[in-house]
C-alpha cells in the first residue's frame, strides 16, 4: 500500500473534525425567540398533583394568553431560569403554567420544593411526545399561547431578562 493511500482516511477524518469544530464555534444565526402562528397541540396532560385530572392548551385555560414552560428537574438551565419564571408568575398571576418533560413526578416535586412553585398548574409529559407536539427542541423552552389556542411566541433555551421581557409583552404586559 502506498503512503498516500494510508494517509487519505486520516486526512478526511481530520478535515471533518475541522469542519465540525468550525460549525460548533459559529454563533447561531437563528433567533432564540421566534414569533409563531401555529396551533397548540390538542394533547392533554395529567396534572402533577392530581393525576386523574388533565390540562390542555388548545385552547388554554381562561381567557388570557398563557405561558407554558417545558422543564425538567434534571435540566441545569431550567434551574437557572427559575427566578425569571417566578417573576413572570408574580407579574401575570394565573397565566404561567409548567409542563414537566420526561421527568419522574417525585423528582419534579423535589425540584419545586427546593426552588418554589411559580406555576398555576403543572402537566406531566412522561413520554416526551407532548413536548415534540409543541415543537420542543430541548428543555427548557417556553411557549406563549393565545386564548384561541395559537402559539404566538416560542422561546428556545432558558429565559433571561431580555427573553422574559418578550414573554411579558406577549402575555399582555
């Protein structure tokens, strides 16, 4: 075997590694906050503290826009955004809901016992299919849903003061 034939696979592998590193280091051109206009999933979710009852968001409860935050106890960014969610719940009582994504109910309860429970109600999505129906790409994500059941705002990643301001505007603040 000639030397160049032996080195060709290594060169190709090295080139792919350089391309991968380049892609990872490039900033994401997409906005993490996107205006949306699609129907919220018709799926219902059992409630964390009343498993025989369910909640759905197409349309959401009440006659105001609501925020649905998909979170999990095992998610570090979910812990980081919890203060922002608590502040939104204070500003918009009755409009902030949670959906525990692929989380054991006892783990979710422990998470909320430690950090506080800002949510009006919490649905449980053990299988994760409900999150996929929403358009979830990874927890945490936040959706604002109109009274008619339309997703009007989709925030990918953890909330921060700027993203929370956009959520507050969508909630009517």
